C-alpha cells in the first residue's frame, strides 16, 4: 500500500514537471525514465547530441527534486 502511494506521488510530480518544461524536454524525460532508453538512443531519435541529452536530463532532475521538495517537504518517507 505504501509503495502504491509513493508511486502515485511520483506520478503527480511528473505531471507537474510536464507543465513546467518544454515538450521536447518532457520527451527526453519520458524516454529515459519510463522507456529506459540510453542517452545515445535518445540522442539519435531526437537528433540531439548525447551531451545535450545529458544536460537536459541533469536539468530535469534538478527541477523534479525542486517540485518534489516543494510538494512533500519532509513528509515523504522512503521505503525500507
């Protein structure tokens, strides 16, 4: 039950993230985090350099953490 609530929370944060980033950045996020594609695969599919993909992922992680902390603060406990 706790795992399900945490998964739902992460999905809510991803929905918020999508509102704050460009569609192409969200596509990078989805391809990496949901589809588990490599940086090289994403770069080829989106006609970007691997460095650009890495840069976007780094910025997305920062934005995700910020939204997560703003939403949950210290009330989100990790699974054991």
